[in-house]
């Protein structure tokens, strides 16, 4: 608790923006066995955003998906950093060019101050790649990870 517990910080997203991001994740995951997570914190305590994304990926146990097809979108708001980390199963199938292009799109959206829209577009693009590589199978698919946005220290 801070020095002034009665002062509340304004949430990063409005209720509608949060709902739209989570809805995009859920919608994508209905067409694939893959898993998408979004992790947002204020500052990256490490030099490389990719190193931090890898740490968060492991902390969220995303490597434990059945097909190694989890994808983490990591964002450090105050440091203006992001990383898109994909487990080996989907990284190899989508290819390095896909992941590089997605990061460039997100940087462009974020530079124009379109954070929720950039996240949603990235989730939808990643969801399409997951659907292509790991389509939903009714008999065996299950939601292996929560769909909510994970907030670190803001």
C-alpha cells in the first residue's frame, strides 16, 4: 500500500478496451489449440525485452501447452518496449518473417498511441497463424491457459 492509499491510479485500459482485448483472445482460441497471453508491466527490469518475455513465458507456465503453441505478447509501458515470444511449435511453423512483421505493426500502432488497437490486431494476426498451424480439434482441444490480461507492477 502506498503513502496515499485513497488515491487510485487510473486503469491502463477502459472496461470496454479490456473486454475487447480479452474477447479477441477468446475468439482466436476458439479456432485453434494454441494459447495467447498478454502481459503488461510498467518497466522492464532487464536489458532485453525478449529476455523478460522469456522469463514471463516460463513464469506463466506457457511452455506446458500440449503442442508447444503458446504465444506471449509482452509490453513494458514506461520503457516503451515490447516483445512477441512464441513457443517452438508455432514459432517454426509461422516463420521468423511473420514474427518480425507483427512486432513492426505493433510498434507502428503504439507510436500512434493506439495501444488497445495494436494489441487486438496482434492477437488477431497471431490467432490466424495459430489457426492455420494448429486448427481447433473438437475432441481434444481445451483452454489450457487463462485468457485475461496479466498485469505486472504498474
